[in-house]
């Protein structure tokens, strides 16, 4: 029996590094995607976040178009569009348009979190909480707008009808696992930060999965933090940018991604903080050999069909090098 191939992909937040302009940040995102294409990655997804100075992927569909335009074969998509922020009709029109411009290359990953704080969520959409609760219905509307059966309806997303844009359900708790299983859709779990519910969510999804017209058996994508360098010490040094970013999240002092510094006792202590330690549980940091052993174990445990890697590093050259080494690891493990 052939060993299952595990695909590997990238999740990007278009992080804004200190002393970098937004234009530089977007150019770096495109450069990373171009390199990912060469390295054999399957897809490159952009997340949706709002009101965060260090995250550039707010207008997610616009950025997807920019990256798709500059690449040739890589699948480009959303990881994800936070559906309660948007009208399903508008999302269908945007992604239908993208799907026509870049045929068979656009993915629509959908989540139900706001991707921001409460005040900003309300500024985006007053009925946010209501929309979040009706996520299953909103998802259904999107599927309807993409269907050719909707051609006789009064309300249509004409640019989406019959356009091939696969839908993925994103989750960071067990709620979306039930929905993805019920709808027979692929499921992407945010284990790069939401580590506590990973095993329950995967068990629910696989147990309750109902085959659909798009998927015959469960398909799991699992998020991992990856920082790889030539030595363990160098990778630890690069990881100081990520650790300081997480400190910013916990203290409410979000800032641009800071340059790497030598690992300090203070930062080592932060890593041992129970909350931080739990959040970074599936963070694989080190040399290629070190990370390869950790990734192999994670793949064996989760049996994920695909890993989607998040690499929060200050410098684009170091980021690209880390993704290059991760691609080498995945090829070797496959």
C-alpha cells in the first residue's frame, strides 16, 4: 500500500515588520508566494484581521488577487474570510470574480471569528453576533450563490455561478468541526495557536463526517508554527520576534514585528508561562534535523492530510529560507 502523501502549504498574515512600509510588506508576501511555488507548496492562504498595526491582510480578497496575479500555479486563498464580517452575496461575488480571473487556483476558507476586537467587529457590522450565530446559514447562502441552480432566483451572484472555488471550513474550537463534518467539507484547524481543542475537533470531524458532492472522505489541514534555520541556536534567535509578538498580544501592546535578538533568560521564562507554552505547543523551532523529528511526530499523531505552516520571522530572507527548509523536510518525509 502506498504511503499517504501529506501536502504542505503556507498561512500568511502579511505581518508588518518594524521599519517596513505596507508596500514592502505586500511585495514580500508576493515574493514569498513566488518562492513557495518553486518549493512545491500546494497553497498560500492569507488571513483576515482588522485594527492591528502589525497585520497587513485586512482587505483579504484584494491581496489574494495581487498574489494570484504574480504567481502561476500555486493555489491562493483565504485562511480565512471571517464570514460574520461580510454579506455572503459580496463574498460570493468577490471570490467568483477571483475564480474567473485565476481558474482552478482560488480557495475560499471561511471562519466565524471576527479576527479583531469587539469594538472593531461592531464597526465592521452592527449585527456581528447575530451573523456569527447564523454561520451555518450564511455558509449555505454562499454555496447557493456559487451553484448554477441559483440562476432562476431573484437574488443572484451572477459572477459566481458555476465558478470552481472550493470552500474550506476553518476552526479553532469544536463548533466548526460539527459543521464541516455535516456539510462534507474540508476542515482546517488553527492548531498553530488554538492547541487545546485540536484532538477533540479532529475526532468529531472524522466521526461525524458525511460524504458530499465535493468530498468523499474527511480532509484535515492542521496549522503549525515553523521556524527553521541552519542551527538550533539561530532558529531560537529568530523565534524571539514571535515570542515578543505573543507578549504583545497578552499585554494588549501589539506592535510591529521586532527584529530578532539573542535569546534572553527573560524570553525563555515567557516561553514557560503556562498560557504561552500551551499556545505555542505546536511550534517547531530549530535546525532542519530538529524540526523534521517534531513534524514527523505531529504528522503521525494527527494523520493530517495537509500541514499549513505559519512562519512569523522579522526578515523576509530568513522567512523564505525557513519555508525552503520546511519544504525539504516535507519532501523527505513524503
